[in-house]
C-alpha cells in the first residue's frame, strides 16, 4: 500500500480503493475475519500507515464453466507451448482462479509460468517457461522485441490496401462500469501493429496482424482505429474508441487467434517457429477447401 492509504481506516481504504464492493460488504468481510494487515486480523477502524500490506482472503466461490481442453503444440525440459481455446482465461482474474489455463497447466507442471497472456476469448498460442532460467531468458527476449507474434483477426468492412501500419497510442479512458479501460487515446503508451489482408468477404475482411508491442486489447483497438473493428466486438468501434454503450473487456463475440510465435529457444539457441491452425471462421476459402480435402 502506498501513501494514498496512510491515515485511513482499513474499512475506508478498502471502500475507496476497491470499488467492486460496497462499504457494507467490506465491513461484513472484516467482521468475518477475512481481512489482514501485515498478516494480522484487524478491525475496520484500525488506522493504516504507508508501506503496510492489506490482504483480503477471499473465500472459495463457484466459477463459471469454461472449456478446459487444450492442445500441447510443443514441450521439452524448458518450455511448453499450448493452443488455448476461446473462452478459457489465461490467468486468474475476473472471478476465475481454478478455471484458467495457468491453473490447468500447473496441475501437471507446478512451476510453469506463462510468458504472456491472451484475452479470454482469444484462441491460440501461449508460451510457458518450465524453469526459472528459461523464464528469465524469454522475458529478456520479450523486452528486446525478438519474439514475433502474428494473429488472425476478422474485421468489419473492406479495404483496397493490402498492408498498413497502425501506431496509435493506447491508454486508459473512462468506462461507465469499470472506471477505466484501455483504448486509443492521446498520451497513451506507444503501440505498433502491422495488418495484412488475407481475404475479402463482402463486408468483412480477414487479416493477419503482427504486433511489435503487447498493449492490452491492442489488436482490437488498432483494427478499430484503422476502420475495421473486429466482427462482434462489444467494446470498440471505428476510431479505436469505446462504443456509446460498451460491454466489458472480457465479453466475447469476436474472432481473434494467436496463430504464430517465433522465438529463440532459451536453452538450445535454436530459432523456433510455432503455428496453431486457426478456427474455421479465421481460415481463408482455400485453406478450408484444403482442410476438407484432407479429411476425406
């Protein structure tokens, strides 16, 4: 806890900084013994000081059902690469703890850590490190921008341009429920994407999108800014701004898939390229025809 909580009571601090719950809800949790300060149970009227740690021990809850199947694309002693299904959260957040890819992977590999995350409704490749050394090496590669990430995305509208670059900054903007969410905005963090047309479909376009930065919802925001918001996206509209009545960041309905990861193996030094076949909605007509022929 920083200086913002110094001088406040525990109850006031939680009420003012954790807006997802009301004052009466926080008071009940404190009364039930769910809140600690520096490891000690406290009353709600205890005054806080800067540097103290406030912990809420949230009781177990029933998590919504999610798809729990996934394909292992590659595994060795150092790394694990998974093809995550749409609908499965990568990491704990928003009411999900056990029903996450990280929790499922750690049932088999307790020390495995994801090097990046995909949104709940984004399918595709997630890279895990199985050792501390591999995690450090790959995290450094991410910072040095030597990891290549390519996605498939289905956007609204058509275009005569075969390839274009999107550089609009991304930062927090007001949201009527959450307070703030990420969107295109002046003063945001630098963000860089390159989109290439794969196929035109009447009033939709299938894109391949490479991202050089990893801002939250970057592809959804950048494609909307470029005039091609993702089909079914409940949050962003043309211009990369929020819709008049926006949904939540975790709402689904759009089509986005992490298709390709290219990186240097942390132990062997080999340059690896891993591909996860997109779902049918994100395959070109020729790819679908080929898949159908092979399945006969």
